[in-house]
């Protein structure tokens, strides 16, 4: 795209080194701090002595492991629910025509734009009334909302690519709506469904605001809010353990990302660009 | 399939509508109802500490607009939103151009760049608090090592630098996101057009400003607006790094709504701030929707 003139080379190398350093050095520093013996936390040493002391202190910490388990439960469940809801809605938007369709589509798209904090006020009161406050249920339902706009649009763009003739010919063969959906349409949208599921999982895994507010029972806290509660406001902060805990909290999403990167980027871009 | 027969007797329109019911229920229950309810709440003196509350009309609004802290919060929010969108956007674009050069390892770099964006905001907040730590942080360590400083600067503990620290952390988190979109945009730029411009004697800069930027206009605007909306909502980093402090220096609207409601238990006032905020957000969303409709 750009000719490799002297000027461009200078720009290229300066950018590569500076932005590359900015992106990767902090991560290295996090790993470095976590892998130091606790006695060396405050030294500038860079991978001098590697010790699993900090990691062990996190992995054997029952409370933090409970948070981890809670996060896994909530994220898997909400991701599953969100994918289901988005798939049905996207299929409906793409292949059916009915009154109110445009209005509902607009409403779904708008839901991205409502400030989460203001919704949270009433969700809190609502969950308090219905007795869901403090349970996983409150979080699960709220997290579906995060995925709704992007998820529906990602999947709608998948369904839009499937020719209507496919459905028509199945109908002529006598297949009902349910069979068409289950046997013809859904299998073709699986890549899209995976990217929506990942999106939903990462959203729920990383959320702090809702989990800090809607989960009042500390035994049910998710990792993000649990770690904040554990480490913020501590007088003498144990940075080694904090970095180790951060790494532990980052591992599940990173693993998912590494293995399913292709779907992920697809979903990320398709969802937002197409609206 | 048991449900086969009743479903078959339905018209396509009815089936279509039924499919959208779960999503619609979630939308109404968790977005529309809470939103309307919060707006209504802004006209009451509701508190989480007392079960009874009543109408107060525009009293909350009058209080909020008279509150000098509210103006400060608005200012902090605008500054944060602007910086935390513009900086990662610019760096993300440069990074996308670099990775688009297709050198060996570019694919790999793109992959690990995205890790920053994937990991939880809590972890990112912890990491940057550690880097900016006033006593033992690596940034102070480097500055002292270079002989630039005698004693460490409490970057997150002083009002002048705290917000900037949060912006840096947010930049680190979001740069990959901008990069992913803009790289997609770069790859869509027509090479024929670039070729044509080159024949007309255009250099790199002219190619960038006259071909690349115009053909990426839609995606750039979209990403920028989405970035603004995201930052206007952002909560994790200012909270984990500074809890809105010191002296409210990192208190953005989302932090303010959270603390007003769940630390001071004043739901009415929190709802008022939230409603004002929603109006601001609606303006951004309007631009976003228009862009999306154009792109469709």
C-alpha cells in the first residue's frame, strides 16, 4: 500500500518499536512481577529468579478459587442464553416479515446505547423486589443484554447470506418451520453462533460494574468484582499476588481467544460494522 | 418433534414474531423498563436506606445543576472520553498500517495485540496501578534510574496526573480494538485506486490523505463513534485504579452514578445524573445510527 521510501521506513520502525513496546512490555512486567519470589517484589529485577510462590498463593486461596468457579458458571450460562436468544431473533429478522419488525430491530440496536449505570439502578431495585438480588440469576439475565445488539446483528448477517430459495425449496418438500430451522439454517450459522458465544462469554467474564452491584453474597461473587473487593483498599498491597491473580483471571479468556481467534475477529468486525 | 404440529398451523408471520419474543422480553425487562423506571426515579427522593419515598418534581435536577461538582464531573468525563478515544484511535491506526505491511510475524503480532483487549479490565487496572505506583512502580524506577527524579511521583495519587494514568491504561486496553477494525478497513482499500494515484505522481502521504482516508471514512467514523459511546459508559479502569479519586479527579459520570446510588444510597439523585447522561449519549447514538443506516 505504501512505498518503502526512507521516510516510510523511519515511520515504520519508530512505530513498530514504540507502539510494540507500549503493547507488550506492560504484559511482560505483569508476568515478571507475578513470577518473582515475594521478597523480591519491590526490586527492579527482570526474570532474575523465577518462583511460583505468588501463583501458588492464588491457586490455593479458596475464596479466589470460588470466585473463579462462579465466573465460569455465570459466563458459560449467560453466553449460552445470549447465543440462543440472539440466534432466534436474528433468524426472525432475516427471514420473516411481519408488522413491527423494523421497530423491534431498531430497539435491539438502540439497546447498546443505553447507559449501563442508569439501567443498573432500576435493575437493582427490580432484582431486590423479585428476590433475585445476590443470586446468579440477576447477573445472567443482565449479561444477555450486553450481547443482544452485537450478537443479533452478527447472526443476522449470517442468515442474510443464506439464499431464500433454500428455505422455499425445503417448504415445497414439506418441511415445517422448525425442521427448516433446525436442519438447514442453524447448521450453516454455527460459525456465527460461536463468535456470538465467545463475545458473550468475554463480556460476562470481564464485567465489573454489574457483578459488584447485583451480587451481594460474597460466596457468589465473580472473579472481577471478587478481586476488586479483595485487593482494593488494602493498606499494604501485595502486588505480587495481585499480578498473579490478574493473570489467573486473564487465562480463561486468553485461552478461548487463542483457539477461537478466527471466529472472534469475524464476530467483532461483522457485528459492529453491519450495525 | 412434538411442537411440529402446532407450529405448522401458524402462519410465517406468527412464527417470525414468536422467534423474537425471548429477545424482546429481555429488551423490555432489562432495558426498556429499567430505563423508564430510572427516569421516573429521578423525580423522587428514593433512597436504598428507606422504604418510603415521594415525588419531588425537578428538585433533584435543580440540585444537580447547582452542584459545582457536577460540572467538574462533566468536564472530567468529556476530557476522558475525548482523550481515551482519540489517542488509541490514532495509535491503533498507526499500528494497523504497520501490521498491514505484511512482514514476517505480522499475523502473530496482530494476534497477541488483541490479548490486551480480551483480558479483564480489573487485571488491566491492577497492572497499571502497579506500573504507576508512587513508591515501587516501574515507571518511577525507570525515571529514577535515568537520574530524572529524586523521589517517586505518586502518579495516581495526585489530581494533575491521575486521569492521564487512566487514559494511558484505557489506551493500552483499547488500541487493539481500534486496530482490528482499522486493519479490516485498510485491507478493503482498492489497490487499483492507489496505483492510479501513484501514476499521477502521488507520494505516500498523498496516497494516505487522498485515497486511504476517504475510502475508510465510513469505518473510521463508525469506530470513532463506537469508541466515544464506549468511553462515555466506561467504569472499570477509573474505579480499579483510583475509585474516582483523588479529590474526584477521575470521577466520570459512570463513577458518579455508581457512588451516588450504591455508596451514598441516593437513588433519586443518581437517576437524575443518569438521565442527563442518557440525553448526552442519545446525541452520540443518533450520529452512530445515521452512519449505520448509510452503511447498510
